[in-house]
C-alpha cells in the first residue's frame, strides 16, 4: 500500500485591500482589552471549575495522562508561547513513523488519524478542549477575541504580509471562527484575521463574542 505523500501547507495570496494593516493602538487595545481579558478569564476559570474537573477526569480515565497538552504557537509579534488544551488523542509512538501522521503533526489534524478517540471528538465538537486556554488569557499570552494562534511551523511558511495578523494577541475566538469560512484551514484565511486587526474595537469584540456560541452550535450540528 502506498503511503500518502507529505504536502507543504499553502498560504493564501495577498488581497490588495489588505496589503498593509496599521498596528492597532489606542486605550482600548493597550489598557482596557487586556484588563477585561484577564478579569473575564479568571472569573470563567472559577465558574467553570466543576466542568473543567469533569473533563479532566474524563480525559484521565479514557485517554490517559497527561491530561493537558501543550503546543508551541505564535503569539503577539510572532513570539512563540505554549498553548494549553485538554488532550483529545492517544499517544502512540508506534504510529509516529507513518507519513500521514508526521505530516499532520506539523500542519493540521486529519479525521483518519488513528490516535483519535470518541471522547476527543466530543470535546473538539463542543470546543471543550480549548477551555484550558483561559489560563493563557490570564497569563497574557492570549486574548478572549483575536486571530487563533497558529502553529509555528506554518507561520514559518507565511508570506511577509500575513505576519500582520500578529499585531494583536491571539484569541480564544475570532472573526474567522464566526464567519462562514471557519470550517476551512486557518492559514488559508489570513485575510479574515487582518480584517479583524483593521477593525479591532470593543464593539467588534462584543459582536464576535455574541456570535461565538451560535456559530459553535451550528458547526457542531452540521
């Protein structure tokens, strides 16, 4: 049986109207947004602690230790940080030699990956695996709203104009997630992230937060 060839992730071509995006400034971006992020995230961690405990117990029981999974992603100004998630896949060193697995570790998960688990699929379906990233928000690595943090290996293949998405902190949710393009590959939709960078403000953030849950429910039911 022939193995699936390793492919290099393609980046999208530059839209002319987003060739240059100014770095966001102002009191909201510099002061208010970080304060709101940390306050809301810390409160959410306390309120959701019972749910976090149940999910952690389920991961430990069904998938094993470690319960949390850390992975290097690009943050503000492209500086890498460790994003925290609940584990959703089994660790199986015997599968690491397969090209499809090795390729997807560098790019994106595939539904055919044999490390998938039923619990993991459920957690991802409802984005429960992302809840530990509230701690990333408290630490200041992330924001509640912003472009999703991309893998370091994919950012290394970016064209220079795409790095403008790192003018702001990455977010738990963002314009890409609540748009109709949210089911596509993130590195092919950089223009959506740049639209957010160009229009960032408290109204934009509030609108995205209000649209996040309906978008997640709609996507999970499709």
